[in-house]
């Protein structure tokens, strides 16, 4: 088993800089953007190889995807809640 390096460097060229800039509004750090991007590519690769769409030596090309946004925070609920009267008194007694 090879030892995983603690740091990894990559030359930031113009296309990579633009991609990172595109993802900047997410609030993620540049490091987190790169980590999540590599994780996504690894998942695409793994699914393609596991399903025999691509050989292990091939780079799969993603042609379709679905995405789900996180749920939006709901506004606080205010006002009066009217519950039904569930009287526990026996019939004939107040």
C-alpha cells in the first residue's frame, strides 16, 4: 500500500483558474473545490468501470446527470394553532 501524500500541487492554468472562479460563490475554499471535483470525477470513473461502460484504462465521458439542491430553510411558523377539543369527561358529567 502506498503512502498517501499530505499535500498535492497542481499548476493553475487559465482554464482551472476560471473553473475555480466559477465555483467561488459556493463559499468553498479553493482546496475544498479541488477535493470535491476530484471526488466527483472519481465517482464517475468508478461507476463507469463498475458497470463496464469504460475499461479501467479509459477516461469516461459524462453525457448526462441529475442533481438535487439542498432543501431551502423554511420560514418560522407563527400564529395560533387551534386544536380539536378532546374532552376526556365521561358522558353525562361536566
